[in-house]
C-alpha cells in the first residue's frame, strides 16, 4: 500500500493529500487511506496534527471518506467497550480523541 511511502518526507498535509490522489488508487483504496491515516495518528507517541489536517481534508473531499471515518470510530468504540478495553493504550485513545475533535471542529464531520 503506497500510503507509508507517500506520507514520508512531505512538506505538509496538502502535499500528502495530492500525492495520495495521484497514486491512482481505486475508491476502496482511497477509503482505506482514511483508515490508515487515522490508525497512524493513534500510533504516534504524541498527537501529531499532520494526520488531523490530512483526515479533515480527506473528509472534506468525499462523503465516502466521512463514512469510513465513522466506521473507524465505531470499531474503536467497540474495542473500548469490550474485553480489549484494559489493554488499550491511553495515548492511542487520546490521539484519536483529538483527531475526532479536530475533524468535527473543522466542520468536515458533522455529528
């Protein structure tokens, strides 16, 4: 998947957005890019606003990206309510909460 290669050595989130679009991914691949960017945000040792801006831009671009983000968070909420809740990394939860707050506040993801 070209996402990792695309997002290394970038100037900014708009550069990342343009490069992802130029990869020629099918619609399913583009939706997966939203999921991967969200996952990467959660895995950072501290919140990285780069991913928040990138996901926000992707959600502004297409309704299918907003739906993918919704599914991503539904899966996260299931994990937090299930047996895996005790093993969930608090930094991951914090990063993903900040990501969601950024996208909602930016108006790209209406509640």
